[in-house]
C-alpha cells in the first residue's frame, strides 16, 4: 500500500475508526479551542484571508490507536505521525482569495523533499465537499474528487497536488489531517 500511495494512488477507507472512537472525536472537535491559521501553511500571506483561512490544533487523543491502524494498512514502521483537527468557517472562505469551488491547489511537500503520506478524515457528508486531486497545480478541474463522508479516511502522497473541495451549503467544515513519515527502509 505504501508504494502504491507514493506512486500516486489513493487509499480510501470507510469506517476508519470504530464508531465509539469516531463519536468521541466528533464531540471533541466541537469543543476544541482552535488556533487561527491558514493553508497552505509555511507560505507568508499579508493576512489569513489572502490564503485559505482555517483553524487548527494538534489532536493526539487517539494517536496510539491511529498509529496501530496505519502500521497495519501501510505495512511499514512509522517514524512520525502528526494529527491536526481543522475547522473551516465558510463565511471566512467566502471573504478570502480562495473563494472558489476548490481551495488553494498545493502539495504538502516539495518534489525534492522526503516522501510524506498525508491523510484526511471527514466528519460531514457531502458529495461536493471532500478533497480534490489534480495532475498539475495549474489545472482548473481535478482528476478526481473524493467526497466527504463521516469516518472516511483517505491517504495520498504529500507530493500530490490537491485542494479542499468546498461545499458552501455547510457553515463549517471539520476534518482531521494526518501527516505520516515512514522510517528508513
């Protein structure tokens, strides 16, 4: 699975967490005190509305369980796992420069950087929302769009161009973002 993902494949897993854990996470995400930020991070913009505005917080409550699930799926030792709870408020996105069907098209790592596997897990259901994947950053239409569905996990190469697919019928969008570094071979 690891090689498949690094070579451009997408891993899509419904019911990634057991129902009890998922419902605890869902409740947690409603109660967290998020930090204001934007995506893609690491790039300076004049203010967060010049990028894709969101709120974020490291979320480690189920990190050990998540590590075990991911090790089983990827069949690799995981060197590092970062999990972020993210909340996007649609009224802010409408004010931003990324007001479009798709947020900023970006990669999580540059071509010459060490491979990284990224993942998203959704809490809402939306065939228009989710994550869109592009062949090139200048494409206007994605190659594929994975719709949001509660407790659905997707994993993809951090080198792959992607963007949030926005469903403006929701007031907020909550997700978990995963960044997985595999140990050396």
